[in-house]
């Protein structure tokens, strides 16, 4: 599995959610609505989820193992940091 594209949409309002991300896998499959969240220990990702009838949120798409989750998170957070580093240049223009 190769992540072939990462698109970051920054969240304008203040809060813990910093961005919403879409990833393309092998140029064939897209997962939308992955969230970049600022937690107590730093940034992490939250997979797309839906509120169940019991009020709990359940992931609707997610990696099967922690190695894959870590790999996806690393790629997403690197792209997020890259986008955030470009932001001051955009404001200066």
C-alpha cells in the first residue's frame, strides 16, 4: 500500500481540530475526513467516524494494525507540518 496523495484542508476556527485530510491510496482509493487533532501529547490523527445509535463514535474506515496506523499518521502529519510552514509565505504575498 502506497499513499500517493495527501490533501490538507486547514480548519479556520480555534479548537483542537487543526485540519481535515484526504489520502489517496495507490492512486485508486480515497479516504476523506481524517482529522488532525491537537492533544495533550501533540498532534495525532482521528479516522473518519459516525455517531452510533448508542451515542458512541465508531470509525467507518481505519487501518487494521498499529504499524499501518503509525505509517499513515506519520505521512499525514509530515504533510500537515509542510502546509503549516508554507502559511506565513502565503500571508506575506
